[in-house]
């Protein structure tokens, strides 16, 4: 009897529903539609530097993300599809799936350049600007000949 119960339990576990997660394309396509992004956005992506200097760091503020409601699947026009695939191709890193605004898309490569191993929980909870400023201050503190600045973990 033990074997029969074990087989039934394993089969029932295999049949459990697994939550469906949106992939990167559908996430970015939803942002393109929601914010009405156009081809000019690709020019902005090109203008963003890969690794900025520490000259522009002034204030660290904590910004939490606002939840974005979107569909699991996106129906995109030809132009939206082309823009979405271009964005996904230009920003080829794991942080892109956590972006919830055009501003976060722009900061995606910068943040990845500073620390590619940020925990997914932080990427889901905190705005990329907050994480970027925090990582930049940490990197500045680790460079020689710089003053130490104490910043609490966001």
C-alpha cells in the first residue's frame, strides 16, 4: 500500500499548477504600450553611458517600485514589436525583466555594470535609481584615495 500511495502523491504533485510568469519580451512590450514609447527611446539608450563617473552622485534616496499591472501576453503592432525587440537586443542582461518604467530600462545597463549579482528580491522591490545610487556609493567607497561614506542598505 505504501508504494501505491507514494505513486499517487507524486502524480498529484506533478499535476499542481505552476504560476505563469511573464517573459522579458511581454514585460517590455507592455511598457512600450503603456508609456507610448517611440523609436526616439532607442536614441536615449545609445546616449546613456556604460559606466558613469562618480561626479554626479549627490543624494541617495529610497524609491520603492509601484506595482505594474499588465497582461500576461501582449498584442503589439509592427512598430511596437520592432521597438520591443530592439530594446531587448540592446539591453541583454537579466535585470531587464524587473524594469517597470522607461527610466528603469535606461538604468538597467548602468546598474548591471556596477553589480551584476544584485538579488532578485531587491530588483523587484526597489527602483533601479535607488539601487544604482547605492551601488555607485559602494563602488566609490572601495576605490583608493576616497573618503568613506556610510550608507545604509536599501
